[in-house]
C-alpha cells in the first residue's frame, strides 16, 4: 500500500502538470487573439506556478519526479529504489494521458485526439537535450528544500531560451502528443524528442558529477 501511494502521487502530479500545460495552452490561444508570444507567456506562467505547487505538495511523498528521465537518473543513483522505477514510469505515463484528456474535457474538446503540430529538426532536438540536461543538473544541484522553486524557475526560463519550449520530459511528450492544441506535438516527432531528452538527462548527470567531483552514481568521490 505504501508503494501504491507513491505511484498514485506520481500519477496525480503528472496528470495535474499536463492538465496545466495543455489547459493553459488552450485558454491562452483562445484569449491571445493570435499573439503567439502572449499565449506562450501565459502558458509559461501557469506551468511555473503549477510546478512549484505540485513539487511542494507531493515531493514529501514520492519525490515529485513527474518525469521518467528524472526517475531513471534517480534509480541509477539509488535515490529511488530500482524496483520502483517501472511503477513510477507507468504512473507518470498514465497521469500524462489522463491530464491531457481532463484538459480537453474542461474545454469541451474531443477527449481522444492526436496532435498534428510538427516539432522537428536538429535545433529542436538539441534544445530538448539542453533543456533536459539543465533540468537534471538543477535538480541534482538544488540545496535541500529549494528544488521546487529552482525547478519551476528553470522550466519557466527554458520555455523561452530553448527552440522547443522545453518539454524536458518523456511523459510530457506522451501526454502532449495526445492533444491537437497549442501545446501538442505530432506522434511522428515524439520519438526523437524522447531520445534527445534521455541523452540530455545523461549529460546533466555527467555535468553534475564533473562539478561535484563524484561518481555519477553518487557512490564515491572521483
């Protein structure tokens, strides 16, 4: 039952995050009258606020990963018991889908849909690697009690300094490819985004190890 509560926290948190990203994107696009920058700003602010609240609320329960790349790195470092990794990832993917469908339902859209928004090219893939590397670096370098604000601030900034608007999360890609909205991504473009994110997660872990002088696993100093 204890493990079940951890998985539920990851499912609920990821669902809330994707509902925020997609729902605020729909609302922003409806109200911005074609001004893409205004819509992106609104989408960014909603995501930043939601991330901070969700990490604060659920971090004490599950660690508030909401992201398979984060869970993978934490399992490698044994900050997350490895036998729980699959449960975390399944919960995150389920939550991402549920969050997308909930956002659609609230805005009277077709609940089940696929995105047609093209997000492809070397610049976008590089941006996802950079965004995810930075996210993992920030998480691993955050002092105790500071992760919620630091992660939220980083993602808010990365929305604007990356060409991809910083998905930085395979679960986010999974949920957003199910939404033909402002925040969506075509299923054809999703695999390359996820591959770039996983590479970026490894790079972020390596950078943390380099500046910390420790092994990437966190076990021994190097």
